[in-house]
């Protein structure tokens, strides 16, 4: 059985959970209201753009921290509903499916950038000093690196 959390650990966890939930809700609601886009759809477009416009499905799923089947469903939705993404196979590797950002997808991402930046600034970054932002980034990277994104992780319960 893992050790009981200290009051400081519990307080930090609750603060992280609360802040994350509030920020996510603000971003999700604002993107949906203004652009008819979910935050996860935005993240797909952002990931593809960051990878030069295309990614194989497995690395995309890993980048998004979702299952391969979840990534496939999400890409299918973006392909069918919005035309923001297309799936392609390449002659070099017929087994691999690639997700590619379309011109409409780039336009949607460009429209979403100022919305996401405004929400993040308004509800997060404008309230914290640069020194605290740097410290928070380091702490959150340590946490992310310490927690594998796979199904084999066991917390000891």
C-alpha cells in the first residue's frame, strides 16, 4: 500500500486539479462557442502543424496522450465533419496511416490561436510571475516525465 499523502502533497494536488479543470473548461467553452471546435480537436491541429503538417497515427496518439483507437476516431471526425485533416497511406509503408493537416485545418488552427492565447493569458499566465511560470514548467515536466503514458503503470494498489 502506498504511503498516505501529506497535507502539503494533498493541497498541491488539489490546487493543480482545480486550476487545470478551470483552465480546460474556459478553453473548451470558448473554442466551442467561437469556433465550433473542441480543445482536443485544436490539439490535433496543433500537433500536426508542429510536426510539419503530417504525422503517423501512432506518434500522434502518443503526442495527444490518447489511445490509437481514440486518435483514429478523432481524426475520422476531423476528416468527415470539418475537412481539417485527411488520412493518407504512403507507397513506402502501406501499413502506416498518416494524418495530414489540410488548408482548411490550417485556417481553423490560425483562427484558434488567438482564442487559446487569450484564454491562457486571461485565466492563467497574467496571474503568475515569469519566475513562477518557469518554476511551474519545471515542476510539471518532472511530473510528466515521472508518469509514463502507457497501460503498464501501476501505482501499487
